[in-house]
């Protein structure tokens, strides 16, 4: 099977059984933000593509339908339903959250109740910002990562969270003047973006999240969609065309046409969308069902491939090159079918 097809099939399953007997060359990665917040993940390289999957350590699921990692002596295969889905996969080091990057979540409390996000229902044990700065600088100094990205929950106001990100960016910049730094805030105030740019951030991710305003009102009722779109335009002016990206979550009841209309709207502004499959887990299932009035529909592999091909055409039409990002998800590529990198 071609690596992109195997990756799509793996993303559709979202989780993999990694039996405790398998010795891994790198520690598992722990996510603290978004739908994967609080879960443990593994990065697996299939051919030239990389996929991030949530990890189960005990075989309490039906192994005939789930994914499992199998192997010994350094050779690992991904198995699905008793058959090999991908041979000779390699475990990649997770950096700090993403291969090659220190991608940290500054605040793990959030006052906004987006239904897909685990932060509001699962506040972890957040570190103080000063401690994060030391960890990031240490990882850069040791050569474990060569790029930095910062996201955050919003415990108080968006502007205050942006000031905290800016402080961390400045503190990294003092010792590492040329390291690429991506920031992923939530703000509808252009002044916050200017402050982040002044602090030394080089790339911006500001998430539109949902394909339509109607879905957004149900899933992220406290976020300001028009304000996000205005600030994405401002972000392109401040950071540059092709240096701004935005998550669009698939599986919230949108049609392909609605998703691609949103992707085109962003592309016209110079924003490179990340088409992100919804991940449903024990923490976000209830909030999602209440918000959507029914079961959420994470996309299957075929839909992901179809949307990614269309996304690639949109990028080509608008001269967007996701491969030029030095930070965040267009660099990492492990959660999505990434145009150009994967197909
Ligand atoms: S694609 Fe983005 S969210 Fe997924 S692991 Fe990589 S950096 Fe994290």
C-alpha cells in the first residue's frame, strides 16, 4: 500500500495498540492541548510520511478492527485486522510534542468551551511560564529541537494570554536570535498580533476551526468567527503571505463543499489551511454530541485523501507552499494528509 493511503487509513483509526513488550527508541509524547489533550501519542514514519497516533498500551479493544504495532529486533509493522497495513515503520522522536520542534502549550486552562477540545474538561498540571522558557531554551541548546512553537489555552483574557506568549518568545529570542518561532494564539485584536510579531514570532496560526458560521456557533459558541477572519487578514499583513495558517476541523457535520469553500476563503487571504480530522475520545465525546445534537462523524481515510487533493489544488492556484513553514503543523504534518508532503 502507498504510504499516503496507509497514513489515511491510520488517521481514520486514530489510535494504535503499542504492546508493553515492544521496546521503543523514544519516549511517548504527551499532548496537552486540543482534541488530543491529555493523551499519549507516537510518531511513526511510513515511507516518507509521518503519522501521529494516540497510544493504547493494553489490548482492551477488538484487535481485529483496531491498529496494532507489531515487531521485534528493531523492525516494526502496523497491523490492521490481522493484516499488515504498513511495513518497516520507524518510530520518530517527538521533540517537545512534535519532531524537531518545541511546541508547547503555555496555559492548560481555558475559559472557552469548544466542544472538541479537552482543555476545558481536563486541566492538566501546567508549568509556570518561566519554567517553560527554561525547558525550551534547554532543548534548543542541546540541539534536540531547531524550532519553537507556542499555543495556549485562555485562562483569563486573550490579550493577557498573548502577552504571556510574547514574553516567552522574547526570552527565547534573547539567546536564539535566528530560531523560527510560531505562535498559535486566540485573539481578535490586531494589537495582540503586532505585539507577538514585535516579540520575534515569525509564523502565525489562528484557527478558524469550523467550516461554517452555523457549525461554529454550536461547537465554539464563545469564539468570534468574524474577528478571527479579520485578524487572519491582519496576520498576513504582519507575518507575510504563506506564513499564516489555520486549522479547519473536519467531521463536525460540514459537507466537502463547505470545507473547501472555507479553505478557498483562507487561501485568497494568503492563509494556508490545515485540514484536521476530528478526533473523538472519552473526554470530548459528550460535549461534541451535545453541541452537534448527535454523534460526531470523524472522516474516513477516503474523505481525507479527497479533501487533501482538493486542498493541494487550492494551494497551487493561490501560490501557497505549506512546505515552506518552519514551525507548527505544516512542518510536522503528522496529524493530517499534508498536500505535497504526502500526495
Ligand atoms: S501536526 Fe500539529 S498538532 Fe499534530 S503533532 Fe504535529 S505539530 Fe502537533
